[in-house]
C-alpha cells in the first residue's frame, strides 16, 4: 500500500480524554500530487482546522476544510476556480474483523462518514483529502458551456428526456 499524498498520521495513544485541537495544511508538492490524483488543474490551497476526541474506541474528527481549487470545465476544458469552505464530521472506527475477505459489511445511514482503521494511528490528512474530493463540483461548467455544447450538437437534458420525445405523440394520434 502506498502512502497517500497528504498523509498526516496521528497516533491514537496521543489523543487524550479531552478534545485535541489540530490544524493541517498541504505543502505545494502535496497539492500538485493531489490535483493529479483528483483530476484537477490545480489545488492552490488546502487546509483544515479540527478537533479530535475519543468516543469509546471511536475517534471523532469535527472541523472545517478550506481549499482553493481549479477544475476544468466539462464542456470547454477551460479552467474554473472554486473556493471550498466546508464543515465535516467524521468517525474513525477500529476495523471490523470480517469472517471472510469477500464478506460485505453493511453500513447504516448514520455510519456513512465512518473511516475504518486497523493500526495504531489514523491519517487525518487523507481524511481531509477525501473530504475535499467529496466537496468538488462533479460537473463544473463555465457560463458559455451550454452554447459550446449546443454548437457541438449535444442535446439539452430537456430534449433527451423520454417524455420529451413522446410529447408530440398525442397530437400525431389525433390526426
């Protein structure tokens, strides 16, 4: 297993009974590597301020992610700058021993922000990187993207809806 680009391990035995405040910031080389991994033009800034606290065997990580990224428009390829300031709440939980490697583990709705760990440390940097990825616009578009797509012959969503194709059928049947 390779080390993540923005790895910031925190040993579990350094997290006391009370909350622990931390802040992390990605260095230039880490941002370049993360941008490549996430398919971004650039990451100009990536940082997070958060609190770690124990909840039994679980470790809660609550904080705010702050980033400045440049994405490529899905239609034109032109760069689009975005600023992301997003709160997050994650739980690190000890890895569940599965009976078999192929066994599926079902998560409840309240467990969707759970990260399983199986060592003596958690990687808060990778957690922040994944939180950034989840907060990116999956289909960034410049203001002129619709015109570029139309010129290339791409139909709008309204034109390709199944009911849109059948909209004139009623009139045709009346004839």
